[in-house]
C-alpha cells in the first residue's frame, strides 16, 4: 500500500499546499484519488494522468471536493481523457450536486454518467475498489461526512482516513488497530471551539492512542494554526510514531 500526499492544508489553500488531496494505491491497481480539494488538480497532474484514477470523497465541502470540477473537464475534454467512466464513491447527494455545477441552465442537472460511475456510501457496507476493501463510518461534521477504513486485499495491510470530524465512535472504529492513520488536527486546544466540527491535536493523539494505531500522520492544519503546537499536543498523548505530513511526502507499508 502506497500513500502520496498531494494536498494537506486545512479549510483553505495555503502558500505551501493545496487543500486536502491524497493518492492511494495498491500495487498492480489503478490509483485512487482520495478527496480533491481546492488547488489539488495541478498536484495530481504532476504525478499521474487523472484519467487513470478512480475517486473516493469523504464529504462535499470545497476544501475536499472543489477540484472535482477540474477533473470533469480533464476527463471530458483533454487529449488524455478516457472513454471509460471513472468509479467514484461519495456522499449520496453528490451526483445531483455535481450535475448542478455543470448544468448550463438554472434548475437543470447535467448528466455525467459518461464521465463517472457514481455510487453513494452506505454505512456498514464495504466496497471493493482497486485492490482495497473500503468501509465508511459516520463522521461528526456538518453534512453527510465519512471516516474511511481501507484494507489491502493482497496483504491485509490497513489504513484509515479521518476525513473531517469531531471526536466520535465512527473515527475510533475506522482507526481501530490500523497500520497507518491519516488524521486531521485542525485546531490547538483552546476555549470556545465549536463542537461537531474538527479535532484538536490533543484529540487526534488521544483517538490514535485509544485505537492503538501503528502510525499516525497528521493533516488538514489551516495556515492560521500553529503546526508546532499541534504536533506537541499530538505527541503528548500518543505513543505511536507521529508526524505532520507535507506535500509530496510518500508512505509505504
């Protein structure tokens, strides 16, 4: 299993990174684009032909899904486009939302079935995609949002992605005993943080510790959050190896 960080800035693009976007691949299979936030398309193009990937989305907020519009254009109109629709797993209203974005007239929904085969996540139902079994768990975040757990079929290696979430059973279940956990830590601990939204560095570390993960990768830190303080909070309560991800960093296990 191989993970490449393409974008890891939280909530908005930073001067250093696009918003959330990751490339996950099992050897011998098509890559999976996992989230595709603002500015991610250029980073994808730099490492792979976007037409040769399938897609999974944790939720529909722009910092996780905005560059789907660029991917549609690439897959439909570039000279590197594919005749085969890509497989895409996303929140259940995604097909309608994307169709609205690409409609030329108010009140109409564009038909994008020539570009994507879109399936909605169902809690409790695993899907097989490109060498992985993927299971969605409900996240604690506005809208229809998911934490995702991946099991590589050929090796049994495991990986979890928190998506965006506050502390909840779903993220604990997704991360339980995984080899590697990619987790957001948007905030440092402070009074007045809104509930049901994001994790602090301390909460991310506590979840990883409770779930007994093998390795913790921290992502989704906004430009206005102190990265060093996030890391200090994470490592103060998590005994697993932990690091803050950076664009173009790669991991294999």
